[in-house]
C-alpha cells in the first residue's frame, strides 16, 4: 500500500516536472528569439561570440534540468543579457565619441582655413596701404610727407630683438648637375624665395616651406647677385640678376607660378647690385673700384668713386647705399647723390661680412661668411649684437628680410628660414 502511494506521488511529481519542463522550453524559446533579435543590431564580434557561448551553455545544461537547475539557468541568461546590454551601451558611447572627434576635427580645419584667409587678407591690406602711401607722397606737398612717414612707421613692426629658426632645406633639384652654390637670396611677397645658384648657372624659385616652384633663365655663366626692383605688387615682381662673366644683367619677372625672362642688358662686368628705385640700379664691378648708377636700358647715369669693389649692397630710404667689403672686413654707408661716405666702420665681431638686408627701423642684418652667423648692424652706431648662429658654422652668403621673415643662404646650397622676433 505504501509502495502504491509512493508510486502515485512519484508520478504526480514527474507530471509536475514535465509541465515545468514544457513551460521552461517555451520561455527559453521566447528568450532565445529575443536575444537573437538583439544580437542582429550589434556588429561587434565579441557580442556575437558571447551569444554563441550562452546558447552552448543552455544546450548543455538542459538535459539535466531540475527546479534548481532551471533557476540557475535563468540567472545565467539574465547575466548574459546584462552583459550584452552593457556591450551595446559601450558601442553606442564609442560611436558618439568618434562622431564628436570627427566634428571637432572638421571645426579645427575650418578654423585653420579661416585664420589663413585672415593672414592673407591682412598682408594684402598692408601692401595696399603702403602702395597708397607712395601714391599719396608723390602727389602731395613736402609738408605731407612727414605725416605719411610717421603713419607708416606707426604701422610697421618693432625693432629686431632676435631670430628664431623656422625651417631649413636644400635647394638641390633633380636637374642639377652639381652641388648648389647659392651666392645670393631674396625674399619676395607670397612667401617666395629667389636664389642665384652659381654652380648650376640658373635662378631658382622656392617657397618658405622649401617647396620647389620653378627654375628660370639657364645660362652658360653663373649668376652672382639679385636686386628686387619693387615688392609692392601683389602678383608679379621685377628683379635684376648680375652675370659678370658675360657682362650682362638679366631682367626677370617673378610670379607665384614661376620665372620669366624679360630682357638682357649688355653692360660692364658688374657684380654687386642694389635697386635704388623701380627704374634705377646701383652696380659694382667684379674686379674694380667704384659704383655705377644705371637705368633699365643699361646706360650709366653717373659714377661714384670708391676705393674698393663692393661685395653686397643695399639701398636705404635716406638715399644711401650700405655696402659690405669681404676683403677689408668693413661696412660702408655712402650717399647716392654725391658719393660722400657717411661712415666706414670695421666690425671686429665679424670675420667676413657678406649679405646685407635692411630693416624698416634703419638697422641691417648682415651675414658673416666664415663664422656662420647673422648680426644686427646700425648704419649710424655700428654693430649691435649677434642675432643667430648656426651650430655647424655654415659658410653664409646672402640674407633677406621681408614682412617678419628672414631667409639666408649658404655656399653649400642650404637655405634657412627664420621668424623675426
């Protein structure tokens, strides 16, 4: 009798377990469908792998399912569901961060473009104001000139404190047959650099980033010195280049696109050159004393007596020439009108002064060939200080200033670009 009761109780319990098992199968099927639907929206490989692990776990646990086993499996399913939800939230957060970074990057690029446009606009406005100033001075009376000069001085940058190297590059290009030997360098508007390469007998055009633009006027003779006739134009600039070995001066037109030859002046074997104004040049002989003042036809207008031949020359606003002499280690300032020497100074701090370029405040930057240094020189008081010294002591040649930038060249083809501070 007891056995019969126990058997009925066992059968009743088995029936209950069967019902629980069927109910659990239905819930499991419903849950599996929901999880699969969720997984389809998650592209991460890790999420798919977690789901497959969860299905594998449930399949292995199901044959031995009991009440306690069912509860344990439900707990596992809840845990897996929670992990999947966390992974989806992490994915969404990462996507939002990527979107935000992309947006910020685009905003940064837009800001850089806006600043570049403002810099270009400001430079254009300054050039336009300076051009207007010259027109105003030419059409106004003498009493108006001091006021215009004072206004220009107020707009101009302050005196040079120091130079900070921005970049350096080699001016060697693929068509060069020899190592570049840069005898002179000029900085033009639009961040253009004009070089006289005497080893490869040509004039080259680069930008201040070191990007090669063009080569102009190949010759069988080496170019020596460059003079910029006028820097006020916005799109083209006239320059003159001396070729003393063939007794010519080549007139070139420089644009942002390249160099174009304009005409040849048959002259004496001139070496040093400086632009007095857009129509007049001061030129010095390669092996002789004195300076000639010539027009753009090559005709000598007058001559200035000088005891030695100049190496480099620069015209100043007070109608003077500042001249370096490589052999005598001196810098001379003389008046263009009558050739009277304002002063002649020996510079003990320099071993061999070469290139010279003028700053608006009356000072000049002078390159020293042998020591590889740039010096600040006052045409009235003499040497002021050393501005820059290259640690490798490169053999310096030309130097040029324009709009807060200074460039200098070396006889081994290196070009240094510096910020004026």
